[in-house]
């Protein structure tokens, strides 16, 4: 009985997280947390075009996927993530991406510690 309850709770968590993922022009993110969602909302409120917003979603989602792969699989993608973070910062000048370094890059550099509490490996 408890197994079914636990599975149901996990299902509800997964549905809740996936429904809160932003989407733009047919692309829906998979890995966004609070900081990325807030950045997307700010960009959208600033009037960036749908095409530009979609590009941000794709790039940011890939960056976050690198973090997840590093932590969950043990295969470091920190070099790829650092390069992509630089591309994002260069393309979206004027936006604050300190959370990339403060949370995500730090998490990748110490994958056995919990720094990004929103990161899950299931």
C-alpha cells in the first residue's frame, strides 16, 4: 500500500514540475528551476521577441541539462556548461546570470554536495 502512495506522490511532483516549465514557439523546457523561470519572465516582460525567447529557452535548458548530467551520471560536462554559459551571457547582454556561477557551475564543480536544491536525478 505504501509503495502505491509513494509512487502517486512522485507522479504528482513530476506533473507539477513539468507543468511549470515555460514554453515558446513549440519548445518546452525540461530542466528550468526558479532562477531560469524568473529570467525568462523578465525577458518576456521586457518585450523580447518569441524567437529570441525560444533561443534563450533552448540554450538555458541545455546548460541545465549539462548540470544534471554532471551530477546524476558522474560524467563531467562542466567545460561544455562553462562555454554555453558564456554564449548565453554574450547573447543576452544586460541580464544578470550570476546564478549560473553561484549555483549551477558551483554544483557541477562539487557534484557530491547539494548546492542546487532544485536538482533531482529521477
